[in-house]
C-alpha cells in the first residue's frame, strides 16, 4: 500500500485520517478498525502490511491496526446552515500549523476544504464530496474536525489513534456536515469524537480519536 503525495497532512507525511483509512483495510468486513499511527506515514513509499502492522521499507512500524467493539456516536448533528456559518469562523484561516493539509488546509485548492468553526460547543463545517469518493475519503473527512476541536494558536496536534465506522459513502458532489467534539485533554493527549451527517441529519459515519500535542 502507498499513500500518494497529494494526500498529505503535515508537509512530507500522510494525512492522518487518509492514512488510517488506508490501513484500516487490514481489518476484515464486519470489524471496526482502529489504527494507531506509530510514526508519521511516509508519502509515495511502498508499505508492507501483515500481522496487524504496517511496515516501511526499512522495517520500521508505521501503524498498528486492530478490530475494536462498536462504539457510540457522540458528536451531535449540526444543521448545514449552522455549519456553513461556523466555517466562516475557522481558526485555520488566521493560524494553521499545516496550511497545505489535504483535508483542512486553506492553501489546498484541490483538497477537501473542510474548515470547521465553533458552534454550540462543537466545531462543524460543510463538506462537499469529491468526484471520487472512497472509504479513505470519509476517514479523512472525519479526521481534521476532531483536531480543530482542540487546536489553538501555537499549540499544534497530530492524529495518534483513530477508530471509525463508515455506514455509507456520500455521493460525489453531495453536501454533508462534518462535526468535531472535544471529549477531554490529559497531558499532551486529547480525546475527540467526530461524525458526518447528511443535511437531513442522517448519520453517514462516526469516529473517535486521540490527538497528540507536538
């Protein structure tokens, strides 16, 4: 498996959600995949999968993958109108640790352009599905909104662990609402929840994740 360079997060490394969604394929159908990123996923590099691990050409473990039990949806639905309004208050427009991130980078005209802003104790943003929608796309859309529930100026975080349930793939060109919610912070680690809803409030996918301050 390979993370193509266009799906970057921090410069030179894979976006955490896209990478985790790629590695999640190691969990068979019917299981809920949880991916722990052991090191930043390299781009355009052949990675070997086996025995619940993803390994780079040097033999170093990039990620560990396992199946976990189903978990509850925590991040609440937000209306499309409220999410669109919140996106105008996206903190990343003024201060972004990784402005070329494929998912939430304002400098990426070819990215997903999910810009979560604060609304009613969570962050939310509209998400327009690209022409090619895959499971990895949904994992990516679930990733950064969780990060922006804890990110603050001068305090950067990166994804450490993520588990996701993808109930359906949004249709190309369709609108969804991505929601992120902070559950708690302990030391350098933040627990977050995210969800993707249709404008009618139907759940498309949800996730839980741990972000780590750097």
